[in-house]
C-alpha cells in the first residue's frame, strides 16, 4: 500500500507542476472556446482531486478539497498579473464543479472498496 501512495504523490507533484506551467502559457484566443476552457478546468480539478485523495496527503477530505480549490483560486489570481491571461470567476466555478464531481467519485469508490 505504501508504494501506491508514494506513486500517487509523485504523480500529484508532476501533475500540479504541469498544470501550473500550462496555466501561465500564452494561448491563441481564436482557437479556444469558452466551453472548452471550462471543461478543461473541470477535468483538471476532477483529476487533481482524485489524485490528491489517492496520494493520502491529507486525512481530512474537506481540508483536501479546500486546498485543491485554493490552488485553483491562486492560479487565477496569478493570471491577473500575466499580460496575455485573465482572471475569470467562471474558471473558479468550473474548478469547484470538478472538485465536487471528484468528491462524488471518491465517495462512490469508497462504497465499492470500503477497505481502501
């Protein structure tokens, strides 16, 4: 079990690093649609929530969700200071929706595998 947690922690670190790098990259506005952007936020935070839970970095789930949401809010705040990026409240809402969906998935997983 320990090797699985360590593996998920490594995956989490790599994932947060990649998402952080991609969050500050310049994007072509003409090729990006608002819906696709929100789905990307939703998917990234769904993924981060699940990976963070499997890595067992926190034992209190609510605190884990707050930290993941805090990361999303922080990444939006950083985008205020980048000339080619912008802060959007809808991105934070999409992040929250991804975290909520991730928490529902985690609860479903715990029902299927209560000993995990």
